C-alpha cells in the first residue's frame, strides 16, 4: 500500500490561499496531539471516531490518511468503524466504511 498522502484539490487550494491559517491550525492540532500520553497513531484513531460521529467525510478521509501515516493498519481503522455500530448505529458505520475505503483504495493504486 502506498502510504504517501493524496490530498483533495479543494484542500490544497484552500491551504494555498490561506497558508498562515493552515500553519496555525496544524500547530494547534499538533500541540493537542503531543501534549499527553497517547501516541500519534492512537490520537488519529480517536479523531477518526469523532469524525465519524459528526459525519464529516473530509475529516474521516484526513484521519484515515494520518492514522496510516502514523503506522495504523487498515484492520485497526476498520475496528474503529465497527466500534461505531453500537454507538452511532449501522447506517453511520456503513457510511464511514465507504469513506474509509475511498482513502484506502486510493492509497493502493500505483
């Protein structure tokens, strides 16, 4: 599986137009992730669960990519999705499954 990130064009354009905003947002997020005992992979898996809960396709895509970059295996990501069945219901988990697959399939392509 190719682990290089593939960011959506809209994200890249937004980042290009507002580089300082993105720099500050990344700094803020990095501080939140590193200011505690959880490792980076775990923090992204938790953020993935939150993204699924608010049904944010973009955030799910982002945290799948970031979790993979931090060393998560697809099985761990799907475990997070499956945990959402009892909390959010099957339809939310099924949607998340689709969004996760969007990213994983794109990463598998040569």
